[in-house]
């Protein structure tokens, strides 16, 4: 049994190859993580560009109508209006010292 243990202890065949594989796999995994992060950032940037382009599309359209053979259509028109959010603040009421604006 002692001889078997000494043979196993002294046998280093394959140890160097296993260590090299650990280094290679570690470098590949680190490169893969960095590459996927770069791809993720590029996809997010592209999707933001697409969202901005879709948001700035003009949705105004008009259809003049048609007539012929005894029938007609009046047509249609739509104008896209830019809506700004209405933001109301009550900083004057909240900061008043007399408490007149506070409900009972």
C-alpha cells in the first residue's frame, strides 16, 4: 500500500496539462464575459436609438376621400399634437408658516 501511495505521489503525468487547461478556460470565460457585456451594451444602445426614432415619427395623416360611380367618401384628417405634462407643485403652500393652506 505504501508503494502505491508513493507511486501516486510521484506520478505527475497530466498535471501540467490540467493546469494549462484551467488557465485557458479561465481566460476564455473572462473574455466571454467581457464580450457579452459589450454586446449587451451595443444592443441596448441600438434599442434606445430605435425607440427615439419611433417616438419622433410624425403621426399626422390625411386622406382626401374618393368619389366615382355614384359613391364617395369624405376622407379623414388627424393631426398629432405635442402634449406637455402638466406639473403642479405646492411648494408655496407646503412651506407656508401660518398653516392656512393645511386642511383641518
